[in-house]
C-alpha cells in the first residue's frame, strides 16, 4: 500500500522482517530507523545492508540512550518472547485465537540482529532490559556524525529534544529531524533542515 500511494515505508533495527525482505516487497521510498548497538560491527552491517538494498534514507534514533520506564510492561510482565507465568497462561487461555497464532504462526525473531545478539532469538528479555544492555548509552554527536558519514545518503535524527540539538544536527549534516508523538497519537513529523530534504 505504501508503494501504491508513494508513501515512505520504514522499519527499524528491531523489525520482525529483514532489510532485504522489505526491499524485495516495495519499490517505493524506504527509511531505516537505526538503533545504535554496543556492537559496532552490527551497526556497520545494518548500514551496509541498507545501502545494498537501496534504502532511501536513514533515521538515527537518539532518544533511547536511557530507556523509558514502560510501566505498563512492568505491570504486565511483558517480555519478548513471552515468559510462561501464571498470568501469561491465563491470558493465553482466555485468548485462544492469539494463542493459536503464537503457537502455530511464524516464530518471533529480529532478523536484522541475526548473528550478532542473542536477545530476540528465544531468550525472554524485557524491552527495558534490551535497551539498557544492548544499546550504546555512550552515543554522542561524534557517533551521529560518523554514522551520517558512513551512510552517505539522506539522513535524519529521531528524538531531538531541543532547538540547540536541532542546530547541532544541521552542523553534522542531518537533512531532517523526526518527531514521534508516541504518547498520544503516534504521529510522525519530519522537519526538513536542508532544501533537498528527502
């Protein structure tokens, strides 16, 4: 549908479909949202794979250095993949269609991380634990500038929090900044910083 209407299609490092799968599915414009992992080889691999798959733009996520508290996940005990606790078993029993889809459907995986990290391959881990242990909490402006240079194409920063940061984004060569209203509507807003933005 995105290709039909000329709308951008985006996936992230944590997508359940691979960079290559998405490239094969759409000839429309594609954006990759990169989460910076501690494993520099993983980061480089994802950038190279996006280049080879002809992705059109890269958005570097800069607002996940410290994960959110995710109180709903803490209350519910949500992990990926799920743990089999009494509460979870009750949820499965009262939602048979979901349970059948989970048991007989494709297994949960994070193919963009295959060969690099164990999380997402069957070991239960909370989203908060993943962000705190796997993502690079030392990411700084030099990291963003290096990723921008390695990518070499249209580049956005997702999660800029101030006007000063937006100015700094221009200094490192960002073409756009991305805001996401995740707490309310989930709207994504791109603000171009250069005349030829995307």
